[in-house]
């Protein structure tokens, strides 16, 4: 990001463009605000919030924030002390604490540090990243971004303050970024081919195998998944911390998003995430919906019977059953049946069994072992019927 680009995109003065070009470039790189769509939306929003990069501290004294529990302002004087600062106007004790933890600087003790160019830029980019704003920018949902930043809810019915000005700045930023020419590709050295080389492939040449296609997670789901995990902690067993979803979890993440969205009757995943943050009843409904698909969910994430079956099939892909883990497990378990039968009929051991106990033990163990093996191979388990629904 150059001073000229920053000046053209935000309409700021040349002096301010020189002051903020490097801090903003570093902040955007750190938080992956790295496409024209993301940059245009980000620059438009910070341009509005800071008056064209002029203000890194809210002009009002902050008295309106005094006692605001939703902002974490629990102590006398918190309103003025934690008024909006930075290029995106971080406001309230809770938000100051969050950015302190993220950047490793105690802004709660020294709020004025957020007015410095480096921290003003980093705090804005951190808030943007923490609230999934890149996903909204990628989807072109600029008004939702404005309401998320100003109202705290992307789907608030009331427009954001200065919504028209934000749109004007967005168009200006998009126009400025559109004028940037992409970097020229680096020259490629092409080896010289001898004149006497015949056409066609070399005899020992084997075409390279096509690269495996990786399954990508939709950006909006990747951004909102941490919100779902925060509301329904049980999901942490499938996704871990939720900060990065591995390829094997893509199907499970999409299943969670669609299930929760449908259960809440939300128009889309963003609305569902917003309701989970603000409505305890919605959390209860979503948790119940997730419980209903829990077995499908764990197997979609790579576990469960389905995952074990696939791993077993891969082990014996060459047709050799001796490489199958399930073969050896079954072989080791089956003697237990024989030992139990021999014990029950008195051929081994000294225990005396009543007829009822013998029948119960024999039936239980045989059913567990045989049923488990049958369930593994044919898709039936004691906890869930995997047969297709007619």
C-alpha cells in the first residue's frame, strides 16, 4: 500500500497518507486484508470512522458509554477512559482488553497508545479479523459490514450511522484499487531444444499425476465457525480450537452451518451467527439441532464407524486381507467366544454358573462381538441405524 493509493482510496491529505501507508500495509498483511474487495471495504470503513484518517480518538468525551455493561464498562470513569480509539474506534473496556491480549500491549492501562499510527492501524485490522469482516467483504455485503461495526449486529434493521457516506467511500476505494496494474509476470527461462530432436514424447517420459484436489471451506463458513463453536462448546470436539479447519472437517463445518441456520429459520449463516450471540433461546435450539446430527457430524469430520471403515479399506487396497486391522481384531476377539462357551459348559475354570447367568453371559458376549463385526462391515451400530431411509 503506497501513500498515493491511500490518498486516492480514502481522500486523506498527503501528510496523513505518508503517516499511515506503512502501518496500514503491515496491519493488512498481518490479518489477510489482501484482496481488492477486502481492501476497498476496510479502507472505506476506517475512512468513515476516522474522518479520512484525521481522528484516532473519538471527538465526544465518551460519557454516553458510562456504565455500558455490554462494552465491559463496569467501573466509574470507564466511559470516557475507553472512548473510541484507533482507526476503527475500538470502544469499551472489553474491546480494549481483547486487543491488548491480541497485540501484547496493555491498552487498558495505557489507552492513549491506540492513538499512535501503528496501534491505530493494528487495532482496526485486529477487530476486522476477529469479527469475520473479510467474509462480508468477499461476499460484497457492505451494508452488513457497516451495521456490524456501528450497531454490533450485521443484520440490525436500523441503518448504521453515516451509512451513505460509507457507501460513497467504498465506491471511491474500489475505483482507486481498480486502477492498480497487476505486477508483470516474471520471465521464464525456456530450454533450447536441439534441431535434430524428433517430435513426440521421450520414450522414458511418464506424464505427471494430476495434483489432488483439496476441498476448500467457504470463506463465510470459516469466518463464522468460531461463533458456532463459542455458542455450542461441544463442537470443539470435532473442530478443536476452530481457528483453522482442516480439509477433513470441511464437510462437518458445512453440516453445522446448514443445520444451525435451518434450525433457527435464519436467512443465512451470518444471521444465524448473529442470533447465537444475542439470543440464549437460539443457542438452546441450535444445540438441540446439533445433538440430533451428532453421529453424522463426527463421521463427517473423519471419525466414527465410517472413518474406521475407510481406513481399513485403504489398508487392504492391494487385496491382501492380512493387512486389514479389522481382520486381526476380529481374529483376536473370536477366541473369547470359545473360552466363554467352554467355561459355561464346565470344561475350563472352576466357576459354577446358574442356567440364567450362563444364558445371559453367552448371549451378551456373542451379540457384542458378532454384532460389532457385522455392524462394522455392514453399517449397523448399536447406537445408530445407518440404513438408508425409505
